[in-house]
């Protein structure tokens, strides 16, 4: 049971580490398309299981790869694409959607609890396909990240992307679109002049980098120490153990 539950998190960790490289290589939008496909494959592996518990474990691991990679690509795409006036709010919706998804999952589990048969677990897992398709299909109608395009010298495409998100046309020469486009160009040029950095540079004391890294690690560890994930994964067992 522990292996079956934890393999999702193992896959998520690997997917998150590799997701940033994939998003840099393919582009944020294209990377999300492939990552949604990986998630869908993982769900299909799970719901087609008949007798082998390890098939569900493998499916959870594959699903985790997709979830982890998406957790890297989606907030980056949001932060690089949306207008800065609403950037913080919109990026915050990512975490809100995760929490809302947990609530919806509990309600679906409650609804299928007394169905009898494999539908009790196939339906809650399978409904994940519907949510993933919202992203997989919806992203087809969204432009690529203007910052990613600008970093690859595709400036006209980047300008068009900025305009589309703001409901404008490039031909309009909207002052807000132009201002944000040139702001992106300046940021990209400044990054190009910076020396190359690796993982080890996260632990360099200069410029409070080490402090920021340790602060982020401490906040993440503190979040786990609250026991939230233990409750999400083993909530039913916890309730049963206290006689409910």
C-alpha cells in the first residue's frame, strides 16, 4: 500500500526535475502538450488494471511524471505570459486549483463509495482524464511564452504573443503591448550577459543566494511537517483508526 501510494510522489519528483529542461527545449506550450499526454497514459494504465496491483503502481508513477513536469511548466508559462498587473493573482490560481482538485476528488470518492465493483476506484481515477483534456486542448488556443520566444530571437512572434494575450493586434501598436515587449527584450538581454550557473550556485552565500535556498527548503519542509500530505493520502485510514 505504501509503495502504491508513494510512487506517484516519486514520479512527480523526477518529472519536476526534468520538466524545466523540457520546457526550455520544446517551449512552455509544446512541453505542456506532451506532459498532458504522459499523464493521460498513466491514468489509462491504472484504470485498465484487472488483477495486478503493480500495474496501478506503474500507472501512478507515469502519472506522477506528467504531474511533476506540469508543475514546473505551468507556473512558468503563467508568469511569463500574463500581464504583470495580474501576474501574482493568476499564478496563485495554480495552487488554488490543486487544493480545489483535492476537495473535488474527495467528493467524487464519496459519491462512488457505495457503487460496488471496480467503478468505486476506476471512476475517481478516470475522471482525471477530463481535467487533463481541459489543459491539453485549451493550451492549443494559447500563444507561446513571449519570453521564451524572445530568448530564441523570435522577436516578432514574441510581440504577437504579448498582443494576443492582451486582446490586441500587432498592427495596433498598443503602447502597453510595446512597453511590455521591450521590457521582456531588456530582461532577456540582461540574462544573456550573466555568467552560466549550475545547481551548485544555489548554495553560494554571495547575494543571499544560500539564504534564499535554505528559506525555500525550510518552508517546503515545514509544509510537509504539518502532516497535510499524510492526511490527503491516508485520511480514510486515519478516520477509521479513531473509530469513525
